[in-house]
């Protein structure tokens, strides 16, 4: 079956540091890949997505590139802010119908001023 | 913007009670989902629905049922609540627009069963 693996954290960084959250996946076929973010007390919201190999998704200064050869979709940001503190989820959809979305366990990110 | 509204942010119920969690979306989405979120376990799919009156079991359906009588509304039912159902419950919806369609989530209902 499909699976998504990401570091669980917590990951603690200082403001303006460079961020990388690793995500690797296992899937048959050619899945779409997503990053969701969950701010304290809220539900998940889509941060960015990529639907085919070598696509780069980007939003709010975050980027991730779909790497089929390494089955990875690492999230990066050049300079983090305190407001980026949240839980980040990597996910994939294999097109197998409405049930085809698989989530990683989430990475808790803490940014200190 | 898509809005997914869950009727309660916090609920406290007693063991054995029947519990209803309600979810409404306003974007005419075909697909709706119920997940539970627990520390260290991430999101686990309970049930989903791809059309009115249709439902499919997810990964952890035991102890739960669902109802979808109207397209915009998807209800999760705990027939007899137990303490191991204390959790954060998240509702989501998506359109049937290919496998690149993202999920849109509500803000969650934190249920405590005592």
C-alpha cells in the first residue's frame, strides 16, 4: 500500500533560519503530492501541491519539488518566521478514488524569536 | 473560498452516549471525509462518501457510522461513545476533479468522552 514518511519533530529553529522538512513516499503509479499546514486550534489547510515529476509547488515562501527518482517531496523555506510555527503534513493522492489520500504523521515546527 | 463548517469546536460526552458530529460544506463538493487526529498517529480515515447516500469505510470505521442525506452535509455518529474515542475529529471535502484535487478541512471538533 501507499505510505508517507516524514520527520515528526518537534523541529525547533530560530527566526530567519533555513527550513527543510523531509518527506519520502511509497506509491504505485504517479501520485500527486501535497503539503498541508495546521496552525494551533485550526484544521489543515493546503500549503502547496505538485502533480507530476519535477513540478515545483510554492506558496508563502515555501517550496517543494516532486522528485520521482528519490520518491521525495521535501519542504523548504529560506527564512522562517515565528508565524510559521505549526504542524506540517506531507500527503499523496494516487488517483484511486475518493479514498486515495495518504498522510504522513505530521512534523511539529517551532520557531523561536 | 471553500468553507467547511463543523458544528462544535468542543464536546464533552459520557460513556455510552450517542454522539453526532455535523459537517457542512458550501462548495458543492462530491467527496466528504471524516478523520480523527491523535498525537503520534497522525490523521486516520474513518469514513468517506463520494455521493449522497453513499459511504465507504476508511481505515478505522469500528464504533462509528455516517450519514449523508444531502450533498452538503456529512454526519459522523458514535453509537455508544467510549473513552478511546476521545480525539480531535476533522471533516474534509473535495471535488471530483482528478487526483490533484486537494482536501478542504474544517477546524475540527475536540471530543472528550468521560
